[in-house]
């Protein structure tokens, strides 16, 4: 899945789960207890987690990545600069030079 698609999914989750907050704020006071637990226990945590993921998700992905930091930094630099990774070449014994 592309990163743009993931961002779009998290953005829409964040927007859709924000709608009950508006009802919680603008509904008559007598109706608030009907869905207060739903808003407090489900909606607010989902909004917080999706917002934090959109804000600092790149840091979390970097921390749980299996690649070493130097390799991640080089890959990020090459991606930003538009470089293609160089293909691996096989070294032959003739190029090493024997005495």
C-alpha cells in the first residue's frame, strides 16, 4: 500500500470519528449521557491515536524498522535526491590482482 493511501485512510478515520464530538458538544444537555461513554471510551482514543500517527508515525515506523540507522539514513537521502540504488556487482578474482 502506498504511503499516500495510508495517510488518506488515517485522515478519513480522524475526520469520521470527529463527527460524534460535534454532537457531544452541541447536543442538548439531557442527551449527553446517552452516548458519553461511547465518545469517551472509543471516539476520543481513536482520534488521538490517528492524529498522533499522522503527526509522528514516521518516527514510530523508524523505531520499529529492522534496518540499521545508517542504512535508513542513506535510503532516505537517496529517495529525497531521486537516486536509484546501484546494482550489486560481482567482484572477480582477476580484478583483485594476485602477486
